[in-house]
């Protein structure tokens, strides 16, 4: 077993992983800061040589708040960004988390699995349902059905934040984290009972137009099983995104766009 080398690094040299806040939010560190100040000790952070924090974001914020100049770290090398992200999630596996945080972890694991599946041929018959059951169990949300409901609530929270409806976002977040997944899911279905139907109809219309006008259409992978006018949305979609000349993070975001039309050299 290799010896773990701990060293001191300046706090100003370190920076958070760009995905961390999106998964765990801007968390309160006041109590943690008090504990560190009392003990005068902090568990070493895991960082890359470039100073990207993989594990220890709350500790880094706490010691920054306390005015420390340096912090103990363990420097690690990672094969790629996916390996960094996997470690970030695994290092947070045993911490206390809200349902929203667990769901956002699940969404991140989904993105990792999609990336990995592009690097290998998935075995025939490995369906979305079984994958979501595995992810649900991994992040501690129970069944795949429960995870799917939580996923829709988190999506509704993000949509509300996007349009500036902070009151709705906070109400959904409170119901999800302090009541239950089912309570929050009932809330979005009672507030917007026809949203999903309208969403599917609009996607279907855009997909039909896209096929006619541009010939090549992308449908978000999580929407391809939807059906409108007896046509599955996935039947309109190309199997994989063409090379767009963008980074992995941007590509992961683009994959979730409802409908994309491609023309010319960008056609798949």
C-alpha cells in the first residue's frame, strides 16, 4: 500500500470543483468552523496538483472563514474529469445529505454512466429502468420509481429558479427535504397537472418540424420514451450527438436539451 503524503498548501491556491456547488449547494459552514477552531485540526483535503478540490469543500470554506493561511492536503492524480467526479461523489457517500442532494448525486451518476457508455458498447437489454434502480440504491433514494419522482421535483425546482420564481422553488425544496418525495411530487402535479402532457406535445411538434426542415434531430435521452400521436419521441432522434467542438461539461448540458435541430456538417 502506497504511503499517503500530506503537505501544507496555501488556501488561496485552491479552488472548488466546478460541479460541487451544483450538487450540494452553498452549504452553511458556521458550526464546522466552530468545531475546527476549537480542535485546531482539520482533516486533509483531497486536491489535484493544480489545486482543484475533490474532497473537503466545506472544510476549505471553514478554514478560509477562520483566516487560516494554509491547510493540509493530499494531492492525487486522476486519469480524467470523470475520475475526479467519481471520487468527489464517493468521498461524499457517507455524509448526511438532503433528498435534493441525493437526487443531484444521482443525476451526476447518470451523466457519468452516459459518458462511460460512449467508451464501451453497452450490453443489449440493459434498460433505463434497471439503471435508475441501481442509481436510486446507490444514492439512498429507494426505488427507481421514487428516484424518478425526485428527479422531476428537482427539475421543477431548477425551472422555477431559472425564471426567478424563488417562492415556488423554496416551497418545493422544503416539501422534498422535510416531508417526502411523494409529497413534493404531488405538489408539482397539483400545481401544473398538464405540464408534462404539454411538454411532450411541444417536443413532438418540434421533432416533426426538425425532421422536415433539417433532416437530423436530437431528443433528450430521458424523454425518448414519451409518446404523442402514437409516435415515440425517440424514433425521431439520432443515436448520438455529433462532434460539436465543446468540452465534456458543456456536452453533458447539451444532452439534456429537449430538441435540437442539426443542419449541414453537424448532422449525425
